[in-house]
């Protein structure tokens, strides 16, 4: 039984391996006749770091820092929002170069180029659902030794919680 794949969510951290992973997404999109949605997530402060700070500083000091942070949050978000158009341009250039067929026309449709802010695995899962993607394509950075966990961090979080098909592209560190 072939899975019905109409939309593919390509996730990228904009690293040097992004082109290789995107080529996989394009190949899969051509094979399925699917469109691609590109996603880059600007990481927010992880909850684990917040809890660590709370433990180290104490509840009162942490709350004071949170209040100060709230006061400057608008400026931070404005700064992150200014990054978004630049990142969207990078995503556009990446897709423009790779999706062109031999006749110069796009071989697949890149439906959207999204730049969001949040916890990376949460955003990937949210965007896959919100955009009705059946397949997620992402890099899996291989660690140095065979004894290390083959899947870690964001990849492990997405795999553990996703009900979608996932295509991992192995990337040597």
C-alpha cells in the first residue's frame, strides 16, 4: 500500500547540509507528485534552561528576571522578526536553485516558506498538522561514535511524538 503524500514539510536549520536534505525533499516530492512547505524555526529559550535558571537563582530572583524579560520582550521579538525576512530570502534562494528542472521550470511546487519562533520540535509537529503535511523531511546528524545515541534532540522529539511519515537524511557531523 502506497501512502498518499500530497504535502511534504522540509525542515531546515540553514546549515551547510540544508541543500542535501532539500534535494531529498525535492526527489520525494517529484516521486509522490507532492508540494513542499519549507520551515525554519528560530529557537526560543528551552523549558529545561528556564527550570535550571529557576533552581539556580531561586524563585524570587527568577521571577524578578522574568518581569524584566517581559519588559524587554517586545524589543527581542522585533529583533527576531527582522531576521525572518532574511531567512525567508535564504529559503527562497535554496528552493529556487534546486527545484528547477532541466527546462528551467520548477520541477516541484514550493507552496510556502515559513519562519517561526518557538521550541523546534513543537513547531515542526504543529506546522506539519496545520499545513496538512503527510511527510516530514529532516536531517539526522550522525554522531562521532557508534556508541552514542543515533537519534537525539529535535529528531528524537519529532519521531517520538509524530504520527506522520518521517524521512531522515543522515548527515555526518
